[in-house]
C-alpha cells in the first residue's frame, strides 16, 4: 500500500511521529485504524490536535460492530490496551455510541457519515469477508480539555 501511494506522489508519514510534525494537512484519513490501535483515545486526541492545527477534517472509517484487535504495540507503550466504548444491537446504535462515547469527548463533531460495504482479507475458510464500515467526516471543534482523576481527558466545546 505504501509503495502504491508513493507512486502517486503521496507523502508517507512515520506512524509514531506524524502527530508531532509541523506539517499542515488538507485532510487526515484514518481508515479502519481506530479499532486496531493499542490506545484509540490517544489516536483520537492526536488526530484532533493535528486537524485543529491544520484546520482540516478527519475522514474516519470504522468497521461496526467494533471488534478491537491490536497486532502492534510499540515497546515504549507501557499502559494496557484501551478499549473503545461502543454498544448496541444494530449498526446504527453502534455508530451512535461511537460518536457519543468517543468522537464527541475527543473534541470532534460529525459533519456527515455513511455506511459502506467493506471487503477484508479472508482466512483458510473464506477468501474474503464482507463487513459493514461506517465512514465519518469529522470536524475538530475548539475545546478546553478537562483532566479527570484516571488520567483521561474530556473535551468541553466552546462552540457548536
């Protein structure tokens, strides 16, 4: 994938250092990454800070219902894996709880969203699996961060 993107003149970012870069972005895409990240709230905060600084949107795709699976975790990450707070019986209920429990507290508002089919790599039983992806266009809203006892932070919106 990275090789193909480089062929099209896309710039490649270091996955551990991209958020501390001074580079300005037109759009940040995080496609099917949130449920694979060892600390999705940290990723959301980095996306928020970078998008706010760049004055750009975040395009976020998440397979719903969420089934987190973390393959890679940097050796410097000493904390335990953080789990996304989603619930519900339907796709729409999961999407709503993801927005309310994760995106809004991270400082985002949903501009638009849609449901898309997502074909993912299969295994020995099937060559591919058909899943449902939620695609969100998120806008960072200027906020004040409030720290909470357990080390997490919540966003208080200054405007909506």
